[in-house]
C-alpha cells in the first residue's frame, strides 16, 4: 500500500515537472516572437508617412519642389518686379515703335556724285593736298540748291562743325543716321518728324572741301559705322 502511494507521487511529480517544462518552452517561444516583432515596424502607415516626409524634406533642401501656390506667387512677384524695374525700357519700346523708319532712300539733292564712298581706299583731297578715306558721297549742285531728307525719320541733331559747316543729323530708324553737311537756311528743328523729300535747307560750302566744286557731303551711318549712301539709295 505504501509502495503504491509512492509510485503515484512519483507520477504526479513527473507530470508537474513536465508541465513546468512546457510552460518554460512556451514562455521562451513567446519572448522570442515578441523580440522579433520589436525589430519590424508594426505601423505601416507611420512608416509611409515617415518616408514621404523624408522625400519632401530632401526635395525642399535641394530646391526641386515648390507648391503650386508658391509657383504662382513667384511668377506674379516676378512680373510685378519686372514691370516696376523696367518702365523706361517699355517706354523706349513704345517710342521706337512710334518713331518713323525709312523704308527706302532717295537722293537728298539733284546732282552728280563727283566723289564716291570708300572706307578702304584712300582718295585725294584737293583742299588738304593729301590722301584720306572718304566715308560719304559728294553730290555736285549749285550753291543754294534745295537739300531734302533722303528718307523718313526724326531730326536728331543740328549743330555747326568746323570742317563740315552746319550739319543736320536725321535718325532714319533701324540704326541708320543720315548726316547732311554744309546746310544753309535750315528749315527744320531738332525733334521734327520728316518724310522722304522733306525740305531741310539749302546748299552751302563745305569748309574741309572748299577748293572742290560746290557739293553736298552726305553720309549714312549704320549702328555708328559708315555705310555707302549709293548702295542704300541704289545709285552708282
């Protein structure tokens, strides 16, 4: 009887030990799984938000991302600033559009070209007794003959020159300026608008070419550089 009781106690003890071992194994398994879960982000939404925030911050730092409102505001500010900074440029464009430009050129006086334009070959000056470039044309005519504008334009300057006498400069547009020398009885004033064949004065004597036949010394400049009046007018 006593032996049977001891045997039962041993069986119960083994069962208890087995239960305890199973509990330990289960606890160890739960701890392992829980520790694995700690390494994996559980909240995928938070991760996505973090990724988007990271990309946005990176784009903002590199200057490659701006909002639509920011773009519109920047463009509006740019237009406003540009308009405020360049009123004179816009006014200049309006003035240029309103200023007449010569679509063609005519002879400013009736006569024969006695000395042609040449900016590369020296020509002899009877007045100075030397050889020099001739950056205009000399058109022979009687003293007092009418001198007319070679094209549409605006009277730019009127002045007296020691070599060329009274000079009238006309802005013919498109960067072209006409220079009319030795003008007597000037009929225009600075700022006047003229057309081709508008009377600007009468022919006088060119001081630097006074020994030669009476003539009009006429020059054309394109962007400040001499060009052939004969080519512009279309005569030889």
